[in-house]
C-alpha cells in the first residue's frame, strides 16, 4: 500500500513541479521544459540503481529508508518557497518585482 502511495506522490510531483516552475519564473529566465523532465528521469534512474544494489542484501527496509533522505531535503526546502503570483492574486496581494 505504501509503495502505491509513494508512486502516486512521485507522479503528482512530476506533474506539479513544471506547472510551479512555469508559474513562478519570469519569462526571460524560465528554464526549458525539457530540463525538468531530464531531472525526473535522472532521479528515477538513481532510485532504480540504489534499489538494485540494496536488493542483493535483501534489506527492503533500507530501500524504503533511502527514500527518506531526499524526502526530508525536499520538505526542508519547501519552507523557503515564496508564494506564487497566482496565489497572491487570489488573495488580493501584490508581487514584489523580480530582481534580474
């Protein structure tokens, strides 16, 4: 059940992150869309590699625990994400100008 939940969460993150990047980035400094897909593929391949090497020891608990390290890093990084322009517009606020 937890593996299915983790798969759904990863799928949702891969859909939501390009939308957030497109929404928050100014047009002149927006990264190419393929860059996000490349990062997703590299992350998936890395996780397959880690699980492959851990499979020889039969330590399935370590496979699940290895996902906790990037998860904690992401949760910590989310503290520093600013409000998006759409969120501020819905709340009636204004966005500070971007520094170029």
